[in-house]
């Protein structure tokens, strides 16, 4: 789980979102409406828009991320990784927001789940029950 949450607002341009993702080394950004996280932006969706849109590259880069977002899917902080995986599968997404006592606590991605499973196989004595 990524615990350092870096997000943006729906009026941010796609170019700023990609710059933020690249500098932070992440592939998903929560999108905040005021102080509430309401959606997620996936790097793949931004890249697909930039590559496939019929408008000019400058116009595509200026597209507001609010047009590219996906609905937010979340799990409680006490959820098991299998709960996160089921939630991702049901929503057709590859990331879920983890909600703690005071709001967003992190993001779990499909890549996080794969790393967790691979680590468990390499070190079975430290596997969660």
C-alpha cells in the first residue's frame, strides 16, 4: 500500500497529472473535490487520452482530469488484501483507496497485491494469516 497520498483536483490539466505521477513514481492519483476524495485518475487513462484523442496534442495535454477520472472504490483500513482484490475485481479497476479513521490512509494497487503475494511465497514465515 502506498501511504503517501498525492492527489489533485478535477480542474488540473492532464499534463500536470502526468508530471505529478512521474515525479512521485505513482500510477494512480486520487482526485479531490474540496477536501473529499471522490475519484481516481489512472496513468493509463491519461496516456490513452493523449494518444488516441482526435484533438491537437496541446489541447489533449490541457484536458482537465475531471474528464478522465474513474469512480472511487475504497476499502476500510481493516480490510484484508483479499477484500481489496475482490473490490478491484468487482469494480473493474486496478486500485482501491484505503480509508482510515481520519480519511484516506493510502492506495492499494494490483501491483501491490502481486508484490505482497510474491513476498509471501518467498518468505512464508512472515505471511499474514
